C-alpha cells in the first residue's frame, strides 16, 4: 500500500446557533425523586444549533436536509409535531427534511403540555412557541450561510460512558446505575467541517453515546449537563460551533452521575471535550490523501510520505449524496398497558401521595409521587401509538461521501452502534438517536429482557426488536456501500 485515503465528505453546509434557555421559574422537575417543581436558576444556557446541508452539486434554494441539535431531553408527540410544523412554516422547508437531535439532558425541564397546571407549568406554552420561532430563525440563518465544505472524520476514545444496568444484590433486582462489569462503547466520532476553498472552520460535529444524567433530582438549575462544557472546550479551541449528536445510549451513562453538583457535569463535559480535541489534532489536512513518495538515503534509508490533494475520481466519490427514508415494523410488547388502566393507576398513586402527606409520612409521599410521575409518562407513551400489532419505526439514512448518518427514534441500547461499526469497520457511522422524539422509547437488547430493568418497563416494543432493527439497518447500509466494505 502506497496511498492512504482518509474518510471525508464534500457538500454544502451552513450553521447557526440560538439560545433557547427557558425562563427561571418554569416547570423543571424531571425526576420523580425531586423535591422541587420550578427551576431556580441557570447553570449554563441551553442552545439549538442548526445545520443546513445539501449535496455539493445542488443548485436548489432549499437544503436537502436540516439537522438541529437541541439541548432538551425530548418532546412528546404533540409538542414535537408542533415544533416541526412551526420550523417548516417559518422556513419553507418541508417537515420531512427536518431532523431534530435531542442532546437528552435531564436538567432542562420537561416541556409537556400535560404539566401546565403544575407549578411553573403555565410558562410552558409560551416557551414552546418561542422554541419553534428561535429554531426557525437559526435554520434560516444556516441556509443563508451555506458554503462548499469538506468534512473530515476521525474516531477518538473517551471512557466517560459506562454501562448503567446494575444488579442490586440487596434488592435482588436490577437498578439504573453504574455497572462496573458492563460494557460501553468508548468511540467518539468527530467531523471537522471546513470551507472547501479557504479551510476556515465552519463547525465540529461530535457523536457520542452517554446519557446526560450527571445532574438528577437534587439539581434545581436549568443545564445542558455535560454537553455544555464539552462544547465550551471544543469551541474555545476551534473558534467554530460544536454540533452534538447523542448516540445509542439506552444503557450507558456517566460513572459520576445522579448528583446535584454542576461542577461534576462540567468535569464530565471537559473529559469528552479533550477527547474530541485529541481526535481533531490527529486529522490530516482536508481533501488530501497520504502518499508514499520514496526513499531518502541518510544515516538510515528513510521512507517518506506526504499529503497530496485527492484526485478527481476520489473527489467525486466523497461528494456522493444518497438518502433513504423508510420504516421497519417492530412488534409491540404483548403486555403494552392501555390508557384507561394507566389513568386508573395514576389516580391511585396520587391518592396514596395525598394520604401519605396527610399522615406526615414524607418518604411514602415521595415514593407515591415518583410512581404517579411514572404513570404520567406511560400515558404519554401509549397515547399516540398506531393501533396495530407493530410500530412502523422510522429510519433515515444519509450517505455523505465516506460517512453514513443515521437518524433513529427513541433510545436504542449501546450494542446497536457497537455492532454497526463492527460490521462496517471502514465506514464512519454517525448514530443519532432521539431523532424527532421517541415513539419506541427504549430499545433494549434481547439479553436485557426479564431482568426487571426500567428500560424494559418503559419500552413499548417486544424482546428482539433491537436485533430486528439492527438487521434492517445492516441491509439498508449495504445497499449504499461498495461491496469491499462488507465482504
């Protein structure tokens, strides 16, 4: 081998960012164990970053795709549809070209309209309206700044993420917390985006799988969790916005998590940020290949290599743009709860909470409140599901030069991205989850069913759904790649 080609893409890209921090005093209680309802302050601002992208050869005024990275946990079905429609109405870009990736921070507040009667909930409708308006403005700005760009890809390593499915021997039951014997993907996929002519930085794309659950029930501040400090580290070094995509993190989170100390979140973010910078430093110049240039006789005979511009046929390859939008039917679990039963169970827990408060049993009141919250979320999960034996699970795949971008619903377990990258080791695969929200909720692997895990309880899908999705993704990706990549 006398030439090494590096993974990259050529396309047109524009980027813009807007502050989407909700007001202090808005409903904030994300955790059933929390003792507060309203946000008391702001740790770091929440942001929305828009990427407008098109094929390099595109002459259309509208972008081929718009991606938005938003510092929120997620939005429910109705709120998500309203957000997408608002962005589309104010930009003229069809809804089916817009993908919102949620960072999944659990410290942003839960912006569900079902909470407007709770303390601080009266601020939610106006905030959601402003969220759509502000993101639409960012998208319009991103479209206006689109320019010819080169995206260079590299994989770094970071052990921030750890498995979080732990068996509690005292309870003889699985809990959601650091599991020192579990497995987690440490890959950090980084995309450096530069102007194709000048090399000026445009943005840095970071794809990493780790639940932003550093901050939990003791935290009362609005926060992006670790992605906030990660972006600060990267942006200080690159002078360009950082676009974060949450990976398949259904069963992974930080070792140091579930705390109220925002410095722990910042420390976790800096750890990931430094890993991103290490990957950036190892990248070759954009639009180049490394070529052997022959021997130089010195004290030893030295083999020399130099970076050279990619050749024209290679340039055409990295400018290729392909897109697949499809669905795969994933079976519902057989014991999927019905709305009436959940409403009844929620009412029972609320009654237990009131009785515990009346008797002065604060511990029982807190447990009942947490269970009532769990029933509320289950209601939201099933309310808008299609009536069928299976969920038409949406799948969006882009091939941008040497890279594959995936936009997936819900929270797949980490095994999905590990196995995809093992199956296609020569391909940079961005695994974006919580894309336009979550209909499926969690997608645990088959081995995780039957352990009493929260993720199994929260999922609407049957055992084996993750593996079925994985097989489908492999088959779709294979249609986009040349045969040597999967021979």
